[in-house]
C-alpha cells in the first residue's frame, strides 16, 4: 500500500470528515479511503472538455445560419442583412506593433 499525505485541509472539511467517519463507525483514514474509492469508481465522463463547451454553446444562433443572407463585400469583410452578425469595419491603416515605451495619449 502507499501513503498519501494531504496538507492544508480546511478545518470545516476536516470536521465534516470526522463527523462522517464517526457516523459510519470508521476512522477518518478509512472514511477518506472509501470516499476516494467511490468517487474514482464512478464512470469517467463520456466526452472531453471540448464536447462540453460545444454542447454549452450549440443552442446559440450560428453565424450565417440566421434569417439574413451572408455575403462578402468587395473588401472581403463578411456582411449580413441581419443584426445577428458583427460586421468588421474596413481597415484604414496598415497593421503595426504596439509601442509600450510611450505615454498613453488621451
């Protein structure tokens, strides 16, 4: 068997563990082992984080799937007749790196 040391356990958690162990007629050490076994014996999630994120946002309206007609302007910027899509303004200046050594202008 292996030894596991857990530091910085909040006093409230320790008290709850002590009470649960006493209620079940076990030592705190045995109570922790049983809690760990029960939690780790549960089946692992059937999908990963990416699937959960996708499911969370799947109900949102999809760009290009709303009632408006999605088109591209002569500048290549997507436009739409519906307000569901954000329209990027045409870039008027050449992209440049930020300068952090100057004072900010108001």
